């Protein structure tokens, strides 16, 4: 028997079992469903995906381009294969991608990544918050970076290439790298400008500025180094007014006719030295020429004086000739014996005249030799000296010939005396003999002198052949004089012999005169006078003997001098040969030196012209730095700027304290450090450490092989780590952080933006992307920190769930209809009686039929057993049993 409590609780249990329907509550999160287009997906309220293969995720998102994807509230992807990710992101160009809140990629293949970024030129790329790439194929990386012209590039915070948002200029081919750098952004027409470094400015056509605060504002100008200013066209500056710098460690330029190389201080110094040496050589040559001219003038004056002396000697010889003629005329009055003596004396006179004439000829030849010698320059001064000695010897010979003339005159005068004086005549003839001997000796001396002159002349080369010819003529004349002197000797000997033969005849004549009676007194007086004259003649003979001895001494001395002169002539010839060889060599060296001097002068003129040109250009190439000089210690390295160091081979360090410490490393800008092979650090300042590391912008660090840090205050630490954007941090190997404040701290992690960023992934929903997939396709999930991962399920699983949901939905609707159709039967009126109810129902398209019975038991209180059954189709049947009562 059932307890009262069970009976009392039965109605509630039956009501619950029958699932009596209640009012349904609406779902506030719209579910994902298939859109109206082919293979489209819509997730989110008011999302629309109406183009084939399009996907729209997010409230109000629209994907109406074929294979487009829009993710984020209000995002729009309207271009073919376009992708817009982020609130309000718009990708309207073909294959365009916009990632970030209100980012815009509006032309073919454009990419905009970052809050408010805009890529509106075909194939343009804008990365960074509010970055803008407006020109064809332009690129911007960094917050507020701006590139308006075709091919423009702006890397770094607030960089501008080709124009600014304010002025709207569109200059082509501009490149700006570094914090607030500008290239071609000042006026229209500033195409192809390049600026590298924090706040570097290149606002002119084809201008380039490298280094923090460098300015290149002249067309085609180049500014190198921190603070450098190039404000005139086609100039290169490494400093500024009041902040000049020197350019050091420069290789020597090529100094040729067509060279445009710059010359170094060393080259200018060497050129100045060569010019000074050439000037000294020219001065020395001029001094030598002046000395030679003076010597020639002196020799000419000496020759003129010798010529005058020779003329005077010739005049004296002529006077002596006249005297001899007068004496000969007087002798004609003598008797026969005296006539014989006169004849002998006349022959001596004639011979003496001949000797005198020949001596005069020797005088002329010597004059000619002297004149010809005087015509030579300083190199043959020795010949002039030899000719002078020949002149002196000829003068001596002339003097001795004059002495012979005087002796002949004296002999002629004494022959005019009486017979007693004949002995004195003999002595006079002897004196004439001695004088003739002396003349012969002097003629021999003249011969020796002429031989010496000939020997010294023969020592000369072809250049002084004229002197040799003149000396030969003097030789011939001396030979003739010697022959004539010999003839005079023979005549003197004959005269002496004839005087000896006269002694006997004269003695006989004297004896006959003594026998003359009438003439005794006269003869006595004459004898006394003759005796006196004899005494005088004896005295004269003694004097002549003394003179002869002196003459012999002089002859021996002259012979010794001649021998020594011969030896000296040989030595002089050797010296002359040596001197000639030295002269030829000196001449050759002088010619070479002159040619070198001429070439050096020409080179100096060219170098001076180039130096003047370079000086004019270097006025605009200046450096101002108080630091130490730059150092380029690596092979082919370049260092520009105070304290800059390029220590690696082929490395480049530009800017104050810039350091390129490894092979082919590049550090541009003050304080930049590139310490890995091929590392690049550009901006204000940056550190790139590791092979191939790159740091661009302001205060970035790229540490590790292949690490890249671009923007401002970004950090990429780890092999192949990449940080793009202000304060982006990629601190593990292979980590990538893109966008402002993005952080990637795990190996291989990729972080896009920060918690406030939205994303657009171009082409993710394209047919091409799906065609590229293979194997299981699964969904990407995210946690609260934004970490992405692949779920264990994918579209297939969702489709299966959808099928089950739909089936469950149908079953649920059928179940509700069945529950409604079962109903219930009322309580029978009396115990033992049975009541029933039949029902039909419908619910949201589901129908069911059913019925219920109730049998009342015989109990004090009404109590009945109930049962019901309903049928809704497809196995959706329902049955129940229960009790009913009243209390």
C-alpha cells in the first residue's frame, strides 16, 4: 500500500515527467552560420559575407570581395583576396592586407600594419602606428612614418620621404632612415633624396645626408657625419661652418692628364719638394753659366792683350830691321877685307831677319791659337792656358831674336873699324854666335811649348777640334822657326870661320901699313884707338860669355820644364779625358734633371691647378669635432667623424663615436655600434651585435646572429629575433614582435601588436589559401593573453556538430509535440471506473498524436493509476505511467 507522502508528491513528479512547455529566452550572441554566398561564413551580428569564399567575423563586419576576409567590428574586405583584421580595418585593394584598428590598404597588393596605418599606393607597405605609404611601391616602417612618392622609403619614428602630411608634396625615389629623418620633403621636385640618421635632412634634388642632424639642402650635395651641412649644389661636406673636420687616411690619387682623383697632402708636399729641387738646379745652372761667361770674357780679354803685345813686338822687330839695314849701308864704305866681313855679317843679318820673321810667324800662330782657345767655354780653359804658355814662349823667342838683331848690329858697327879692330869683330861675331845659340834654344823652347799645347789640345774630343787644328798650325810655325834658327846657326858658324880666315889677311894689311912712312903717326893713333876698342870688345866678349852661360842654364831649365810639361801633358790628357767623361755624364744628368724639372714643373702646375680646384671644393666639405681623429684600421675601411672607428675589413663608420668593429659592418650616425660581421646600425644611436644583425631607428638593439630591430626603443635579442615598431621586444631565438609594444618572449613566438591592437590577415580566406592546405583542417584558438593555438577540432567537426544540433533540434521539437499530445485523462468519477483522453499536437513544424488513461482505485481517498503514450515520428515516441489522487 502506498504511503500518503508518496501519493501527495506524485502530481509534481508527473508534471515534470510530462515536460510541460514554458516560455523560451532569446540568445544575445548571434551564432555562426552560412552566408548567402557560395562557401561563405558569417559570425557576428550584422556580419555579411556575400561574395564567394568570403568570411566575415565580428559585429558589422563585411567581406564582399571574392575570397576576402574581414575580422573585427566594422571591418571591411572588399577587394579580391583582401584581408582586413581589426576594428574598422579596411582592405579594399586586390590582394590587399590591413591589420590594425582603422588601418587602410586601398590599392593592389598593399599592406598596412598598425593602428591607423595607410597603404594607398600600389604595392605599398606601411608598418607602424599611423604610418603612411602613399606612393607606388613605397615603404614605411615606424610610428608616424610617411612616404608620399613612388619608390619612397621611410624607416623610423616620424620619418618623411617625398613630402609630409601637411605640405602634400609627392617627390619620387626618396629614402629616409632614422628618427625624424626627412628626404625630399621640403618642396616639389626634390626627387631621389636620401637621408640616414636621426633628424637627418636631405631636402633637395639628388641630395644625400648621412649622420644625426646632417643637412643636405643643395642639389646633388652630400653631407657626411653628425651635424654636417651641405647647402650648395654638387658639394660634399663632412662638417659645418665652425664645426669643420679633416679627412684623414686617404689613399694617394692618380696624378694623370685625365684623372679627377683628389690629391693628398703627401702628394702636394712631394710636388713642392720637386719644384724646389728643380728651382735649385736651375739656379745652379744659371750660376755655372754666369761663371763660364765670366771665364770666357777673361780669356777673351787676355787674348786681346796678348794680340796687342805681339803687335808691339812685331813693330820693334821692324825697327831693328831698319837699324840693321842702315848699318849694312855704312859697311859698304869699307875696304875689301871689311867688305868680306860685312858680307858675312850681312848673311848673319839676313839669317837673323829670317829668324825674326819666323818668330813673328810663330807669334801670329800663337795669337791665332790663343784667339781660338779664348773662343772656347770654361770646359776647355786648359787649352787657353796652354796657348798662353805658347804665347809667352813665343814672346821670349821674339825677345831673343831681337837680341840677335842687336848683336848683329853691333858686329856690323865694329866691322866698320880699322884693321886692328878686326879681332873685336871676331869677338862680336862670337857674341852673335852665342846670341844665335840662345835664339836657337828659345826656338826649341817655343817648339816644346807648342808640343805641349798640341798634346793638351789632342786630349780634347771632337768638340775642341778647332783648338787642335790651331795648335797644329802653331807646331808647323814652330818647326819652321826651328829650321830657320838652325840656318842662322850655320850662317853664324860660317861667319866665324870667315872672320878667322881674315885675320891673316888683315894682319898682312896692317904690316904693310906699318911700312908706310907717311902714315906712321896715323897708324899709331889708329892702333891706340883699335886697342881701346879691342879692350872694349874683350869686355863685351866676357859679358857675352857670361850671357851664354846663363843662356845655357836657361836652356837646361827650359829642357827640364819641357820634360815635366810632357809628363804633365800626359797627366793632363788623362785628367782631360776623365773631366770630359764627367762632363758628358754631368751633361746627361743635367739633361735628365732638366727633363725631370720640366716634367715636375708640369706636374706641379697640374697639381697646383687640382689643388686650387680641390681647395675650392673642400671649402664646402668641412667637419667640426672636438673629439679625437677618426680611425680606419681595417683593410679598405672608411671612418668619418670624431672618435669614429672602422676596425673591421671593408667596414664603414660614419658619425661621432660611430664604431664598426667587424668585417663589412656599417655604423652610420653618432654613437652607433655595429660589432658583427655584416652588422648594420643606423640611427640615433643603435647597437647591432652579431653576424648580420640590423638596428635601424632610434635607440634600438639587435643582439644575436641575424637579429633585426627597427623602430624606436625596440629590442631584438636572440638568434634571428625580429622586433619591428616602437618598443617592440623579441627576446628569444626566432621570436618576432611586430607593432608598437609587441612582446615575443618565447623561442619562435610571433607577436603582432599589443592588447589594444586589431589584426587583418590578407588572403587567409582565399581559395588559393584553402587550396594550399592539406590534411586535417582545424581552428585557431586564443587565450586571454592573445596566445594562438590550433584546436583539436576543425570545420569537419563543426559540420558534424551542426548536424547533431539540427537533429537534436528536430528531436526536441518532436519531443515537445509528443509531450503535448500525451496529455492526461481526468480522475474517474467513482472507484473502479477508468477515464481516457486522446490528443493531437504541433510544435514548430513537429506533429504528434497521443492518448492517456486513468483508473480509479477503491480507496477511501480518491486515488488512480494513470498512463499515456504519444507518437511524433522518426522514433520520437513518448510513454508514461503514474498515479493520481486527491487529498
